[in-house]
């Protein structure tokens, strides 16, 4: 009878060991997945910020280019008026 209890005890302990080791693997993979998700979210946030800054910079460059072209046009028209008035 004691052999029967010993066999049942070994089987129960073996089951607990297998459940624990499987759960350990699942927890480790869940942690890895969570870390990967956090890294992905950080990359996404960084990329979104970089694109927003690039967009703002592009808008600023277009605005400065338009002002420069407007100033060139103004200088040309002023020069044209001055040359007409001098003649």
C-alpha cells in the first residue's frame, strides 16, 4: 500500500513540476511579448514625433521660401519702376 502512495506522490509531484515549468515558459514568453510591445510603442511614438517635427520644419521652409520669393519680386518691381522713372 505504501508503494501505491509513493507512486501517486511521484506522479502528483511530476505533474506539479511539469505545470510549473510550462507556466514558467509562458510567463517568460509573456514578458518577452510585453517588452516587444513596449519597444514597438516607443518606436511608434518616436517616429510620430519625428514626423511631426519634420512636417513643422517643412512648413517653416515653405513659408520662408515664399517670403523670399515675395521679396525678390518686390525688389524686381522696385528696380523696374526706378529704371522707368530715371528715363
